[in-house]
C-alpha cells in the first residue's frame, strides 16, 4: 500500500498550490494521500476551504484523501462545516462502517 504524505508549508495553505501538489502526487496512482497539517497553528475557514478543495481534487482522481496532525481548533472547524470525514472519523450522525442496529424483541414496528 503506497501512501503519499503532503505537508502544507506556512501558517495558511494556499488552495491552488495545495491542489497542484495533490495532482502531482496522484500522477502515479498512490493508494492514498495524507495531508499533515501539524504546521497550521491558527486555522481559518480559508484553511478548511484549501483542504476541501485538495480532497475534492484527490477524489476526482480516484485517490482517497485524509488529514492528520489537526489541532483542536482545526478539528472543530472541520466538524462545524461537516468535513469531519477528512479526519478519517465518521460523522456523529452516521454509525461507523460495518455497524448495524439490532432489533430488540419488545420493539414496536416503525
């Protein structure tokens, strides 16, 4: 399994540059691209936009995209805008993959 790691430079990633780097990393068809955002100390909605556009670029090329190293502030922003899947976590309203709800004998039909 080949995973390419991308680390945005500077405190605020540039969306166009990040997308160009994702396209370059995806040329050889890796299994996934992981974006390490540990250097992003003060994330903004522009950070979220850059990550969303990078994820969309990878998805259009058929490559999974995930974010690692997110600060609590960036995690909160990603949760707020509904992009928690970039962190590799299921959304709160969705059960994790492979989990099925059980039916109890005393449950009423819906």
